[in-house]
C-alpha cells in the first residue's frame, strides 16, 4: 500500500510541471475569452456567406449555358447530396458526383426537371430553384449562432469585469493597510521617539 502511495506521489510530481505549463499557456487565452468567442462567430458567419457565394457562382455558370433535362432521383443519396441521373442534349447519361443542387423535397424514384451547365454538366440544379433557396436557412442559422455567441460573450465579459474589480479592490485594501501602518509608525516616532534638544527650556 505504501508503495502505491509513493508511486502515485511521484506520478503527481511528474505531471504537475506539465499541468502548470499548460495552465500558464492557456491563461492569456482565458483572459481574451469574449473576443475569442466573437471571433469564432465571425468565422462561422463568413463560412455561411461563402456557401451562398459558391451557390450563386454555380447558378451563374448554369445560367450562362443552360441545358434542360428530366432527371431521376436515385436511391442512396441524402442531403446535402441527392443524386440524379439525366441525359444531356448530346445523349450522354450522367450522374453528377456532387449531386443536384437544392434537393429539398426530392424522393428516390421521383422524376424532376433539372437545369445543368452545358460546358460542365456536373453542375446541375432542380429547375426553377436558385441560390436564394438558401437565404432563409442561412439567415436563421446566423441568427441562432449570434444569439448564442452574443449571450456567451456578454457573460464572459461580465465575469472578467467582476474579476478585475475584485482584484483592484484587493490591491487597494492591501495598499491602504500598508499606508496606514506606515503612518501609525511615523506618528509614534514623532510623539515619543524624538529626543529633546539639550538646553531646551521645559514647557
């Protein structure tokens, strides 16, 4: 039993420096926690915006050289990748690897009108649908994201502010106590510690 305790103690001694170093590294990040949370929110928002930009770019390619066909929704796909098989104007039978864009509501075996890019038939969308289909989901996602980010950042900032006030109050109390002690000692020296000058007349 004593051997196990000794081994545990040695293990703690080995681990403690590593933990102390990790805490020291993470402490600066902890002080910036509200800013970090907001930064993460900004990054995610930018990624959501880039999704819409990419969809709009694909639509622009399709609109520039539009081909139309009837596609069959295949088994095995799931959002965001729903696969369709269609025949191009040139007679080629294609199943784009990226699936069809804007597949909401499609079911396996369903026949659906599709529009594709003649110069790059891998770009195919459900006819009549565009990137604007994603505006509402992205907007709702961004709203939910910033609701969480805002509340979290506010709570962290408030907690940091309270810690700073507590630390400032502690420093002020420590300084006041030191000053009071110094003033008391000086007063005592003045009252009883100064020798009377030789030859001075008694009062």
